[in-house]
C-alpha cells in the first residue's frame, strides 16, 4: 500500500464503449486508493469530482519518469455531470 499522497498511475479506461490507455492521478488516503478522472478544480488537487476506487491487489509499483504505478484492471468512466 502506498503512503498517503497523490501519485501518477497508468490504467485502462473505458469511456463511451471504447477502451484507452490513460494516465491519471492516484489518490491514496485513509487506507484506501482511488483513481481521479476529474478534479473539481484544475487548480486544486483536493476535491475529486469523478473517481473510482481501486482494488489494491491490481496495483503494481512501476516507477519511471512519467508514472509511479501500473493498474492491472479496467476503470469505467462515469461522469457526475448532467
């Protein structure tokens, strides 16, 4: 389990019936982790607007110049906007 903080994670993202490779923020706090697909404000990384909780068993450390983790599961984008 990563320490609390914000990291970069690569994952598969399903949006509009298409699957893409995406890089998103990984938010870790209070013993849980989620991938943030949209922040409430682009200037503040404090309020996730669209996010999905992750299965920690599918998270792998993958430190390079771009990402910190690789997620071996697929995430479906579900917008909260109407």
